[in-house]
């Protein structure tokens, strides 16, 4: 392999191909695209958490300057459009399917959260549309709102949907109840904890946007939108909403400025824009502002749990039982039912050999924005619960936190947990050891004493996490209620001049696929990376794809590329054999050259590519002209990234301010294609986890249902000076279930870090629990509550 | 409508604008320079930072008319065509960007920061970035890139 090729190969920190356009201001995000005769949409949103709409009078607004059209739920209903759907059906323990309230694109007679969509104004400019929206007279009858998770299932709580009594969408269970009860009966110790997993608001930096167009001549609709999965958007918009048949709808997700889950979902705004583009006969653009993003992007987390862990006399875990209430918001979002169930309950075994587990999850409706997948999706909630329980068990038994983990780690693989998952590979102690070494765990007592001399409280906390990624084997998810298969597709198109386009159903919105995927292809074909173009995000170019979420693009998306490359190589060898008059079994392909084994005959890649298209003298029965192959890859198992994060904090007892002194993350992601990019993914995940643990909280007023954290002045985003630099390390067990041995790295940081931080804070303060986010006010109050009055005086 | 005239990336730019038009709207919508981004509506995120007469300014915090006669520099004009500014180079070299949305504002802020404070250290960089929000990188590599560029430009 040439120096250049080895410098770009798998495992190299290749600088990103996509960066040039972003650092020079030449990216193309949805809002950057402008069309001739373009109009602007503005959505009038509900100011009430719950209200009946008696009437909507748009007559005055229609006369306002620049207004082109105004649409309400009646127009949508008149066109017989379907509502937005949830693509995953969860059943209750009694076997009944989840209870789904309708989710109209524009409200018909009821609004169910502050920010719910009431009308769309289309006008010549955004300012015109916004001004006109204020002239729409909506006659609301305000109704009481159900906000709190504590009380939403009470008999007297206001109903969000008549279809779901007690606001309960499903009462799901997983695991083995009798075995769990039996294990608890013989336990020598039971550790109990009530835990809240705070509501988060995703906040990708690019607000959601859409540009809908309709071409009258062809009848084709085109939607540019901020999506992590444009093909899924097209499928939902055609098959379920009925905007247009699939072959008459093109969905393009161009450069997308971050997603973190929130851009998986199909929302009302893009649906309305593309539908109405045909009505007004002009392109319609909508770009959400940050306030709209806070109100209407799907939120994340928001669990209330009670957990109990049974131990024997040696600190060995016997059983775990969990009861969780999970907020689904006012409507089911695209994948919301799967998040607190199959992405949560299935990870409650953590890294531990727990013989019996039983979990019950009630998915409940409230008059708040829909809750769906946000970075980690279910797995952070599971990890938080497990790692807080393990830490509490360590403290109650007096066993060192590292030691109690060691006593319970799974050590043989494959390992079947009591909650569906079959872990394929891992070495949990290796990451624990590496993380303890990196943070100098043994030196902590000395650092704690030193801090105490300065009047500061120092604490250390760890988290041994596992996640299920590489979503997912289609048969497995199908049996669990998914409405889609979770394979991925790829197509490798070799051009006559030898350069290559790779079409992938994965979608990059920050992950660097244009680089990592090109690294794979270039090293496999022995050509420079600049001769490889990664094409994604356009349903007219890529035939189909499931998109990017759940840390799946490496393990699933790249596996599809490997499969397509296998086919390309097989055909190329056939052509090479023909051209060099040899048997195909004797052809060797290495470093971009085809050779006939045992001879000096060779053929470079570019010459073969050209020959594939000139096709002169091909035996037509045996070899078709051209060199283009596609593949669909369906994973055989989930992948199981795992690792250990350790956090050391110092708290100022006078102010309650927590400083993260050191944060160490040691992760096992299997094979790493580009360590620079992987480290970047871990950094970003940890930052979001620190945000959850210390800063971020989506709060609704319990009475009015107003979102009180609806801007960057109220919702505390992590800023540069809130965070430390991170210390990263990697261990490696190869994933046996995909060709490259990859596990996925996108969510680990957000999954692992919150419990490590809270374990550190509670260690520093010597308290049992503190609610996230552990703000200075909460920490200070905890210190006051724990301090005997005499000492304070 | 008032007429506003300024210099943008070395070229004269003028237009009739609504009095309420923000500088960022003038740059994006009037001039089609879409490298400057809008990430919030409360002047918190810094995605829209440009240079006005050599100083970093959030272009959503001023009206286009307030930039009358000013020299505006946007991300597109930071380096001559085909070349990169040392800060742009450092962001690529140190993987200081992921989705790229906050990046133009980050880079324009960093250039101004390095000009004002030639002896940057990590703590100062982190304090100075208070007005720029990134959701992807955890700032780790942004801080690294700015420190490296600052060394390079010394």
C-alpha cells in the first residue's frame, strides 16, 4: 500500500473531507436554499397547554399585506390527509396495543400543548406571515392541563386523549416477575432508590427547516428538510399522511446542522409545507426560530422511577426490579413508544450478571411537547438507573464502588440477559482498569484531603455503561413492534475513469461519514480518498435507506458498503480474468491492482474500470458491461459498545458550584475507522451528559403548562466555560456480528456520563441522592440540609 | 425604505431595506452570503458572528442600517479564494467542527479573540467562548484549535 493510502486507511485520524465547505461558509443547509417565487410559512401555535378551539377566524389575516394563503386543520381534513404516526407499536402487559390519540398536522378542535400547531400562514415574506398570524382570531376555551408525572394517572387528572384512560398509553413489562420476586425474597440486602431522569430539549444548533416545492408539469413534490432519515420521511409522508405517492415525492436532507435524534421524526411543519406548496403553486419555506424549536422539537428523557436491587451477603446482585413512568408528551412522536420500552428496559442488566430482572413502564400522556429519542434514547435512562443503584449498593454494603462492579461484571460471552439482549463481546474490567489508572483513582483520597484543607468538597464517581447500538436486526425489531426494518443500503458506482461514488442510506449531520466511509472505500479499492464521493440524503439518488440514529451508521451503514464492495470486487475480478485470460480464482486484487497469481500479468484499477464500460469483447453471456453494485445489509445482532467513565468533581460549599476537575472516558467501540472523529463523538456526548447532570432541564409550569425554559436565557446549554477538557482512552473487543467489527460511538458519552457525575457529587457531599440537574442551588441546599445546625453556626 | 450602504468582504454593498432588517438578514437574504448562520433568537448562540470594523459582533444584535458605512467581514471573506486563514486551518486540523453550523461564528469569534489576546490560555479561551454555543463538539477540539491557531499566529 502506498504511503498515501496507508495514511488514509482504517484506523487513521484522517482530516475530514467535509470540513472545507463548513469552515469557508459554503455549506448548504436547508435555510440557505432559496427558490424563485418562494413564499414563507409561519405557524400560529397554541398559547394554551390544553384548550378547545371553538372557532378560527382568518378573514382579517387573509387581507393582511403579503398574505398568499392561510391553512387550518379544516383544510388538512378536507384533503383527507392522515395524521402523524408512531412507527413502533408497544403492547401492554394485558396484551392490548398501546392507546393512541390522533396527531393531526394542524389542530382540529383541540390543542394539547403550548406550541401545538393551529394554522399556517403563507406570505411573501416571513415578516408578513408572522404579522398576519397575529390577526388570526382563535376562540379558545381554555381547559385544565395535565403536566405532572406524579399525578397524570390519577382518576381526576384532565384527559389528554379520550382514547387513553388515566392518560396511560401503555403499561408495558419486561423480564420475569416470579423469578425476580423469588430472588428478592431470599436477598440479604435490598437497595432502594427513587430516581428522576430530567426532561431535556435537544437543541441541535441548526433549527428545523423545510422547503416544499411542487412541479405542476410532472406532479412531483420536492421537500428539502432537516432530516436524519429522508427516506423514512418520504415513506411516512406518502404511505401514512398521503401528501403524494412515494415515486412523486423527493425528499432531500442537505447539510444538516446536528440532530441528536430530534431530526429523525416527521413533524407537522415540513408536512404542511410540502403539501401546501401544490395548493399555492409556489415554493414554501419554513425556518423555525429557536423559540419554536424549544416548544415543538421532540424533547427527551423525562422518567420517574422506583428501583430496587437485591444482593446476597457478598455483594452479588440477585435481582433488579424497576417501575418507571415515562412521559410521552401530548402526542406519540415517530418512534416515541420504543424509547422508554425496548431501548430502555432491555439495557437494565448493564454490564452485570443479574439473574432476574423485572421492569414495568407506564407510558403516559401529558399536555407537553412530544417526547422521543434524544442522544442515547432510553439507554441513558437505563444506565443512569443501573449505575446509581450500583453506586448506592456499594455505599450501603461498604464495598468499594470498583470492587462491587468487578464482583458482578459479565465475564463470559455470549451472555443472555433476562431482558432480551444477547451480549456478544466485551471486557468490562479492562475499561474499568484503564479508566481508574487514567484518573489516578488510588491518589483520590490524597486529593480529597488536599481539597478539604482548602475548604472544598471533592468527590469521585464512576459509571460502567453498556448500550445496544447498530440498530438493528429487522426480524428482532419487527417482533418487538417496529413498523420498519432497520437494515441499511449502499451502492458503489465505479465510473469509467476509476473514481467512485458511494450512495448510502445513512445520513451525516456532523458525524463525518464523507470521511470515514471514504476511508473504508479508498483503502479497500486502493485508490486515494479524493477519488471517492459519498452521496447521501437524497431520495432521488439513494434508492432507500433507514438513516442515522442509534449509533448505527458505522456498524450497519458501513457493513452495507462492505457488502457492496464485495460484489464490486467479485465482478471486477471476473472482468480482470477475462482481460488477462486467466481463471477468476487466480486473480488477486491488492493495493488497487489486479494480478494473476504466479505471473507478472497485472491490471491497474483505473484501466479495469474503463474496460468495464468499453466492454469490448466481453463474452455477453457471462459479463455485463458496467461496474456498479448495491447491497442491503441486515444486522444479525445489536452491537454492544461499553466502557467506564470516571468523573472527579470539586464543590464549593459556599456557592454550591460543582467544578469537574477531571473526566476520564474509556470506551470499547470495537474497530475504530477514524480515531479523531470517534473522539469528537465522545467529547460531544459527554458534554450533553454533563449538560443533563449539571445544567439542563426542560421545565413546564405545573399549573399553566407554559414552557418556562423556552430560550437560551432560561435553558442552560453547556458553554465552553462549563466544561473541562476530557481524557479519553479505548479498549477493544471486536464486534463479532459485523464484517468490520464495529460497535458504534455516537451516544456513549451521553449515556455514560450523567451517573458518573451524580455519583461523584453525592460522594463529595456524602449524601444518598441528588436530583439532576445538580445546579448550584440544589447542591447548596443539599449541603445545608446535610449540615448539622451547630456546625453551621 | 431606507438605503443602506456598507462594504462587505471588501466589496461595496447597498440596498433599500426595511428599517427593521437585521444585519444578519441583510447578509444572508440580501447578499446571499449564507455562511453566516442564525441559531437562536435571543443573541445567545453566536452562530451569526461577523466582524464589523474589525470587531466580532453578533450580526443579529444590530440593524442593517446601523452598519451604514461599516466594513463587514463574513466567513466567506476571511481568506482569499483558495486559501485558508490559520484559524480555519486549525479548526480542520484539530477537528473543531462536526455539523458545521456554529463553525462560521466560532471562527469569526476566534479570529477576534486571538487579535485581542495574543497570549491565550485554555481558561481564557473558554471564558471568551461564552457567547458561542456548540452542541456537537463539547468544545474540547474548538479550544484546542483556537490555542493552536493562536500559537501559529504569534
